């Protein structure tokens, strides 16, 4: 078991900046490029990871980083902005690799070798920073868990994301990875509903919009 935000029980300093609706951190990470697949040529993809600070904030919002780790990376990015920018580009490449792998699986297409290769490299790199530690308190006390050894490196925020993607691909939950049915959205999410018939990334986000559009169409058709 990898250490998670539930295990660490860190408290938020502020409300999340990102819409975390996916049910898995790697899928939330994919969703940091909004309007990715809009068919309207006038609507361009919206980059939510504009700076390295946005990437760190995503890590803190999702619980990948605690507040002390986030602050350490904020300070380091001030001292080495070029190094931070290089990891931001690396993060975007990882995000697109994760997207391409899961998109191919959902659409029953061959998985792009380059995308899977990128994910493999990052997941293996993350594993090199993990070690088994004894759990001394809280859930799992008396057992062992995987823990990352150093969150002071710029790319440390990516380690749990890459590992989450690899673990999801190798799990029985892979079949429940979905894309939102709204053509104006298509965000990824993990369908944990009882019957696995969930269609929308979030009912308040896209589900209600679709219901309104159907209602309006019926009313217009009946008038």
C-alpha cells in the first residue's frame, strides 16, 4: 500500500483550486487540460498547469503533498525557476502520456508505445524513491506501507501520480475508467457507482446541464 492523503490525514489550508471529481489522482491529473477534445475550432484547450506553482498546488489539493512539502517546493522554485520550468514541461508530457494510454483503452484502440514507454519510465523512476516503512499509528498500524523518501526534488510531486496510473492500469478497476458523456467535457473519471453506469464526470457539472438540454428540447418539440 502506498502512503496516501487518507493515511496522512493532512488538513487543507484553503479550498481546492482544482475540480477533483475523477476518483483517482492520475485521472484528475489528466483533467488539468480542460476543453481538450472540443470540436469547435474556436475553443482552444485550457491549460490549468500554467506554472510550476500550479503543479505544486495540484499536489497539495490532491493530498500528494502536505503543506510543508508544498512550501519547500515553492521556495525551491523561487531559487531555481529554470529547473522548475523543466519539470513543469515533464509533467505535461506525463499527463498527455497518461491520457493517451487510457483513451486508447477506453476506445479499444492500440495503446501508443511512446505513451506507455513514458509512463513506464516515470513509474519506475518513482519506485526508486520508495521504501517500506512500519506503520506505527492510525489505519494499518502494525503493518507496513510504501513511503516516498524525499519530497524536496522538483519532480517528487509526479511520483505518486505516475505510480497511481501504473497501479490503476494493472488493477481490476481499469474497466471502470470512463470519459464524461458530455461532448463539451469528456473529463476522465473512475466509475465507482453501484451498477457502473455513471455517464457524467459530475452530476452538478455536466449531468444537470444535460438534463436541462433534454428538458428544453422536449419542451421546444412539444410547443
